[in-house]
C-alpha cells in the first residue's frame, strides 16, 4: 500500500513539474495563438491535413477548381473576364507562360497561363495595414493543363490572410472577404464556362 501511495505521489509530482515546464516553454506561444482570429485553428488544421497528405506546401495552401467536362480554354477565359467585371475587379496582367516557353524552346508545351486580378483600393489598404501583404499581390489565378489534358484553375487560399493571424480591422476584413468571394467566383465561373 505504501508503495502505491509513493508511486501516485511521484506521478503527481512529475505531472506538476511537466505542467510547469510545458507552460514555461509553450505558455507564451499559447497566449499569442489565443490572440489570433477565431477561425485560425480551422485554417491551420485544414492546411495541416492537406500538407500531411501531399507533403507539398504549395498544394496545402491553394484552392483548385477543375474544369467541368467539355469547357474550353476560350470559354473559361471569357467567363473569368465577365465574372471579374461583375465584381469590378481588374485583370491587371496575363502571363501566357506555355507560349513563352514554346517560343524559347520550340517544343510544344502543356497549357499554362497566369491571370492577375486586383482591386487597387483594397490592395492599398491591405499593404497599409501590413506591408508584407504586398508579396501576395495581385491575386493570381493559374489555368493549368495536366499530363492527361485536363484543365483546372489554381489560386492562393486567402483564408490564411483573412484568418491566419490576428483579426483584421472590421472594415478591412469586409473588403478583403469581398476579394476572396470575387476570386472564388471567378474560378467557379471560369471552370464551368458560366457566362
């Protein structure tokens, strides 16, 4: 009986020491994480699940929308342009990468084109809020052909900007959320040839 009592006392002591050690080592990190946006755990959990599966950071941090059956590149591009206009989002650049690689190599390429979209007023406010956001501008949507001739649209998962750290100021959050909705709409309409 005395042995069991001593064993339980030792376990209790180890638990207390472990708790103190854990709090001194991770307590500050916990306090910082608690100051993040309420959806941050969900965003990072989803990213972690994708990263565990793919082991590729880029794959874990982007949205992908495959083309509906029978949709052509021209239909997708036209649908994307109409959707962008409906949101008053400017197409500020197009990079026909597969054409450029073909011009340089003379070898046929799988289709790869990058579209850049921007709402300059919101972009300015986001950069004024935190200058590092400038590296994420403008919003890009990549149109990519895979090895089997299938097409899909890819863009950065904006939830990391909206929810991955401290909560954005309410007005800025509203504007940034609108951009997220616009990019998702552009991708959905493009992939479905919806114009």
